[in-house]
């Protein structure tokens, strides 16, 4: 009888402990929506042209997932930005005074970011990938369409506008603030050759003696976010 009682006691304790440790933990996962706006500084890193960084604006909508039992939060966002860029040129081969040919480019990005919590609720380090669509290079001043690009004898400003439209970006940044209002600094680098489409332009290739074009987008964003 004592052995039977002991067996039943052990079985009861084992069952109780097993159930206790097997119980799933419940975490209060919070979701949020953010509206973001700010300024950008845009450039293309290249050896083919002399570029000048230009200022622009950026706006986005984001959805944030706060995961208490992890060292990070997640966010999904759609960003829209209009950026400006200068490329060194000249009015003609007779007027060689250097000047900036002013372009603008519209970019749209879908981002998935991890936010590593450095100071809980106040400061995070952000990183992740983006898929980007960008427009062609467009002129801020249509009078500059026929200007020549410095470093080339016959390449006009209008010859290099048809850049690659889709790319993959990597981003790293930091966010500082409170639960409903935050400031963010972000650096975005284009992993794809944004000038690759120019290399398939046969007419342009004849003008540059088959020189290969290569460039990577570089953008810095400073934004403020209001979240609910």
C-alpha cells in the first residue's frame, strides 16, 4: 500500500511539474502605427561623374511590433522621398565654366527593420533591408538638358537620365525619443548599380568608348515620428 501511495504521489508531482513548465508564457505584444516626415541628403557614389549632394524631403507610414521578450522590435514601413542631386557639367565645349546640372529623383521604399533596444523605450539601433523603386533622373531646370557632362566630350545631360529603377538597399540608423514621439537618423545605401541601365545603351556606349558606368545610391534621412 505504501509503495502504491508513493507511486501515486510521484506521478502527481511529475504531472504537476510537467504541466507547470509546459504552460506557454503569455506576452503583451503591442502594435503601433507611425507617421514620419523629415529631410534627406542624397548622393550617388560613383567614379564616372562628379556629384554634389542635394537636399530633399521624405515621408512614410510604419507599423511597429513591440516584442517584450526579445532584444529587438520590428517595423514595416513605406517611404516616399523626393531627392535632389547635382552632376558637374558645362554649357558647351566652347563655354567650359563648370557648373552643377541639377537633377531630381523620386524614390519609394518598402522597409523591414529591426530595432535593437539599447535603452528600453528611449533609444534603439535600427538596421535592415529595403526594396526601392526610383524614377529616372529629371531636370530641375529644363534649360540644362543639352548641357555636357564634365569628363566626357559629347555626353549630354539628357543621355544619363535613364537609370535603373529597382534595387535593394541596406540601412542602419538610430531612434531616440518617447513612446509617441521620436527622432530618427538613418543612412541608406543602394546595393545595386544604379547606373547599370546606362551600360546597355549602345548609343551612349559609343560616346564614352565603352567605359562602364557604376554607381551606388547614398541617402541620409533625418525624421520625426508620431506614433499611435
